[in-house]
C-alpha cells in the first residue's frame, strides 16, 4: 500500500488510464495561482545564479505572512525536510505521537534512533484531542518530544488555542519539547485560525507548508517557526546547502502576496466542504467525521473495506485514499479530498453507483 496519497505516477504506469480524478491528495483544486505562473516565467533567469544561502527575501516574506520575526523562520525543501532535520539534530530518546496522524513523524523519529510511542485518540469521540489523555501518557514515561498535527491529518480536526496552550504548559512541566505540524492551518476559520507559534514558546517547534493551500506540491517549499535560536543554528549547520531551489523561492514569495487567490480558495472551501459532507452523510452506514479543513475522514459500513472500495472506484477513474495504514485506523477508513463542484458531484455519483 502507498504510504501517502497522490501517487498518480504509479497508477499511470501500472494501468492504461492516462487521466485520474485524484481524491487521495489534499491539494487546493484551484490549482497553481496565476500570479505564481507569471512570476516563474518572468524570473527564469534566477536559474543562472545560486540561491541566497541565507534566503533573506524568502524568510522575510514568510515572516511577514506569519507575523513573526525573521529570526524565527527556517526555510525547508518541503515541511518533511524540516521534520527530519528536527529529529536528526535533537536525537530524542523517546517520542510520543498523537494518532492517527501523518506517517512521516514516526519515520523521521526512528531514523534518528528514537523509540516511538502513540497516544491514540478515541474514534467514538470523533478523534477529539483529550489533554487529560495526553497528560496520563506523558506521566508514564520520560518523553523528549510530543508530536501533534493541528489541523490533524487524516481526521480533519482542529485543536483550539486554549487546549494547545495547555499542552504546551504540560510538556514544559515534563521537560518535553513539542513538534506541531500546521500544514493545513490556512484552511481553518477563513484563514484566521490562531497558530501556537503566536505564543513564542522556545520549546515548541512549528512546521508549516505551502504545498496544500497554494497547490504547490511539486515545488517542495515548507518552513518552520522556531523561537529557540540555538536549535535554529543547529538545524542550519546540519542541513545540506541550498536545499530550497531558486524557482521555489520565486513561487513562494509570489504566492504569499496573492490575496485574491487566498480569498477565492476559502470561498471555494466553504461551499464545497459543506456539499461533500452533506452528501456523504446520506450514504447508509457511513460515519463521516467532522472536518475543519479540505479533506474528510470516513468510516465505511461493516462489510465494506477501504481497499475494496478503492479498487472499484479505480475502474471509474477515481482515486481515493485508503487510510487503513494510518496508525490507529483499520481497513474501514478512507480519506477524501474536497475538490471542485464538478469533481465532488462525480465522486458522489460514483459512490452511489458502487454502493447500489
């Protein structure tokens, strides 16, 4: 099974189908911002010069976007690079991950020699985070890092700032760091959801990405917000030079200035998420989890597995995410991206046909 969604390349190689309707990858269906396309064409000459080793323009644009000091910004070749660098530098002995969640936290931690434990949230409570549950888990062992994805992938839940602050205080009391992944935070509350980075806590390392909201998965551009300067220096010393290419820098700076694209994206999400959730709730036996972002987690009725449903939809040219390989989920879970109105309607029609 694929570790992540969106591997259309393999499907195309393995089948005769050239075009797929991909609900497995959580990418903004508005596609690449036109402003980014124009900027890339106009600034192609950037390829003839090495990127600035300190990425001052890029980091300043990211700092302005997040209302953070530039000294708190670390650029990365996607958020994944920063997650791996974080663990490689810290080499934590024991890590606690709130699950179900993104698989790369575990891979990054174990690659750094860490022992990984999970705090699995309750599906019957819609995977809502419980500070009390995490407090009990932290009390059982001496953990060096707590990993929280907020908004969480694949559940779509978002933890309020008050609870996040409680977690930060709890980890500080246990002399434990926090890694918080906010890759999907732009989709929450019309783009105004508070980030834990606003608290400026030195033991909290926040990872962000431009991949999802700005539809730039191929450009590989992420960043971290970190108030502990010693850790920033260690990460910059550990990493390979020029890991962010010049075109990624151009694309990011342009995207962060495109307010019209941001507003159009949020308008699309508000309409289409409501439509998709409403239609999915009509499917007999399905449990549809509440979502604050651009994807939806579903538990299938007894007798239907994610693998079986995925194979049947592939015959109609539609790809969904079999979520059974997320730690804490089983073979009845799927994740669906929210896409355009036409695509969402095609998915619902296909599901109704298959289930009939």
